[in-house]
């Protein structure tokens, strides 16, 4: 069975992706900071009958990243790495004049540095796979200038560029930066708590991610919502 590592998998998009992949027979290594929520997610995903290893921890910790890769190796390797864990830098979001440098550092550490660290740790397994794939969950804020989204957007823009370079350096892999679009997630609620406009649940865009895995287009940046529409 193929094996995927998914960070930030206790809720939201990460959990929805885990559910969908388990339904397709994937074995999974799941990460999140909250142990209880991760345990609940892992139990739900395990109902599909696949093997699920859940490891609570912080992706900025090199030791934790190594544990995720070791767990994948025990399941047989790593065919897919999804870096979904994200930090906003401030909750709620603030203008750049108010953004603490510590908050910016946190966003960069989680969204960018930890993403590269996990890729580096998992590369031997990904290279050994017949379909080694890296998915970095991006954001519209990486490409557009939205007030108060500067720190988060900068970290995601840097992640996009890192993935573009990785694709050049690792032509044997598929490397996709994927913008899932607006979703009803705890992350968005923390970012803009006064915004009550309805947004789609993460499960709505999951078909876009699955379409990428099915069709395996060239490495690059994609919009999951548009892909999901095309998959219907």
C-alpha cells in the first residue's frame, strides 16, 4: 500500500485529506500538535482499515520530524509528503506595523523551515518511491497582497518558491504547491474572527488534491478548488 505523511492532520484540510486517502487504501503517518484531537482523527481514519500512525508534536522540532519519517519507513516507505501544518504569525491577523517579529519568525519556522526540514528528512524514501510526491499547502495570500496577511503570505510565498526550486533539483519527484482556496477552518477563524461569511468545508476541495495524485501533472502551483470543479 502507498504511504503518506500528513502534517497538521488532526482537523481541517489535513484530516479531510487523511480520510480521503485512507478510503483509497493509503497507509498514513499523521502529525499535529494537539494529542487528543490527533488521536480522535486517527481513530476515525483507521475505520477504513488502513494502518495509521499518529505522532503528536511540533514540526519545528527536528526530532519530531525524524520520528515521522521513521514511522513512514516502518510502514514501507513514503510515497507522498503533505506539508499542511501552518502558523499565522498573529491571531487575529494584524497590519505589518503591528506584527511582532517573533510572530513572523514562528510563521516562517512552521510554514517554511519545517517544511524544508521534513522534505530533507523524507527525501531518501520519496526518491525510492515509484511516485514520490511532495505537496505544500499554499495560500492565495502567497500571490496577492491582502491587508493583515503580510507575514503569513510572505511565509507561504517563500514556501512556493522553495517548492519550485525543489522541483528543478528533484526531477524524479512531483512537487506541487497547492492553494486550497477559502475554507471554513479553525485557522481562518483565528485569522479573521469577525468574518462570518460562509465558506466551504475542507472536504469540498479534497477532490482537487486527489485529481493531482491521479493525473500527476507537471510539478508546479495549482488551485485545488479549480481542480475539484474539473473532477466533478
